[in-house]
C-alpha cells in the first residue's frame, strides 16, 4: 500500500458505470491509507478501488475517491458517513455515524449546501497543499457525479469573472439544488427492481428465466422477471421486479449471501436506484404495453394445449401465470417447455 495511489480488485468498468458507483470523500487525515479507507467503508458494500491522491512529500492531499461494485453501496455510504466525525487514523468517532441522515435517494439539500459551500468542496484540490488532519471535522461524502458537476460549474463561474469565494458558493448552491431534485424523484420511485449481473452464458434463456422465477418466488412475491428482453443481446444481465421494497431488499441479501449461481457462474445482485432505475422502468413499461396482447394470446394458446380448454377469466397478462413467462414483454415462454 505504501507509495501506491490506486488499488483495485476488479477490472475497470466503463467510465460512466464507474462514476455512478464512486463517492468523493473529504477531509481525509494525513495518516489515512488505501487499506484504512477500504476498511472504513466496507460495511456499505464491496469496495472495488480507492484513489488517494498524494503530494510529492507523500502526504495525502486531503480527499479521496472510493469506487464500489454497486450503486446501492454509494447510497449506503452517504447515509452512513456524510456528516460523521473522523478521527486521525480514519476511524469514525463513536456516536457520529448517521444511519438515517440521508435518504436512499441521495444527499439532503441542507447537508450538501452546508458542507459544499466550503471552498474545498468544489475544486479538485479540495484540501490545500500541506494536507489536513481531519480530526473532528465532519466528513463530506457525496456521489462523484455530483462532485464533478460542481467542479465544472465552479470553473465556468470563474471564467465568467466570479471570485473564488463567489464561484465556490454559487456552484455549491446550484449543485445542491439539482441533486435535491434528483433525490426527491428517487424517493418517489419504489425500489423494487433487482439487477442481476455476471450471469454465465447459457444456450437456453428460457431455462434460466424459469429457474429464476421459481427461485425468486420462494423468497418474495415477484411481479416479473426480465431476462432476454429489455437486455436482449446481453445474456449476462437480468432484472427482477418484486411486489414490495422489502421483498427486493430481502432477495438481494439472501442471494448475495448464498452466492447464487446462474449459468454456472456466481452472479452479482443489487437493488436499482436513481436515474438508472427510472430509465429502466420507463423502458420496460413501454415494452410490456406494446407486447401485452401478443403475450396474452400466446399464454392462452399454451394453456389450451396443456389443459384442452381456454383459461377462465384471464387475459394472460399476469406476471407469473405459468412460472415461465415472468411477464417480461417477450415471447412468454408459452410453449411450456
């Protein structure tokens, strides 16, 4: 660790994905290390990498970036550590961790505004050269995307002629307002969708979809399984929408602890949040509406072949009539194989 700046456990993901899973943290104590920061934030989720900039003197600059393997871990880190007091060795002072300080959607507007108005919250060199101890100073923990927006806005305002103090204050205020709006939108969206990634490639998407349906229903009621439809062309990814937030959260926890495999490979499970969740719900909603009649027709044909009669009173559009379709807007797996 000594002398190193970056430590990763996994290969680099695309930049957009990486940024959405990364937090900005300040102030960081002089004696902080990659390992100490990784340990500190480990309760929030698996840490994929830590970036801890240093001066030529090898002292830390006073800020760090931590990338997690899931976006939900970012939410947990902000809720747990934003505003908490940090000791000289990077340990959080007793009684300062805020479990409910930030809602899952993001950072509260007043908390962001209060901390971001400090000059260090906007500029890349958040803590002036020479470093800070950080002892007793509340941590500022925000999404990297928010930090990047505020940095760019700060630079724009400086070019427009504002003083350093004005640009810092105004960019922080604008950033807080934007992220508060996003937080409100996220809070209004039920977190009921589980994203499954790193699925092993298989010759039968229907077989894996049927396996998922049966397994997930044993954990919590499922609305639909989306595998091979909205993500057509990428058999390593699936989405499952549960009927409640508690069910979705339980499924993520149980399947992760179980190290559940699909397609012969241990999959990764996370609760979808934020813009990606809202974009996904919009996309799958359009697909399901466009294919509802076709799915209903195929379901009834399958029912008639299997039982010799038309299904009573059903339009075939329910999520899990036969345990195979998953209501995912696709072919419905209506052949019953």
